[in-house]
């Protein structure tokens, strides 16, 4: 089991976690946290984006594509921050929803390509995961 620990503000991967119980070191097999009265096993947080690449074609004007963060692990309670890294598109709604919509105003016959990313933060553990993806928007 890989555990992600926040040590001095930096997340570190620990491949083996041990605790001392009655003078004997025991390997930790899982970690559970209580979320709203329900115990949940915490696993490492990871994220992918679908679709990747994100592609859309429409007539002139706003061309949009919906993207979704697919999360594995963590506590089940997350925040999202979508960012455009390259290109001229933008996320609607402040880029904090999942799924989110990426769009750009394009004139007929033009294409916009770039890269974007989502940062997912587990609101219980503070752990983050980032996924980047490419996009292509075309106005016919």
C-alpha cells in the first residue's frame, strides 16, 4: 500500500507505513477516516480526464466540449479547478464544476487547439491529483 503523507507542506509517497503497538512494529494495511459518521478506507488519489483528447465541431460562434474528471481513491469529497494551459479556450462557471465545459468563440473555418488540466483536491485529506489533456475546437 502506498500512503501519501503531508510532511512540512509537501506530499510524499510512503511505500510502507508502520506503527508501534505495545512495543512491536506492525505494518499498516489500510487507513480509514470518518466522513459524516461513515468510516471510509482512504486510498491514494488519482484522476484522469474524459474525453482525451476533447474535440468538438460546430458552426461559427461558441464551440463547446464537456470534460469530466474521473477520480480514483481519496475520501469521496473533492474540489475541482480546471485551467487552460495553452490555447484560447476558457472554462465556463469559473472552472470549479465537474463535469465542466470548455468553450471558445470561433469564426467559421477556424480551429483552436491547446492543453488544459484539472486539479482535484480531497477536501478531507488535502491530497491533490492533476491530469492534463489536449483539446481541439473547430468552427465549420
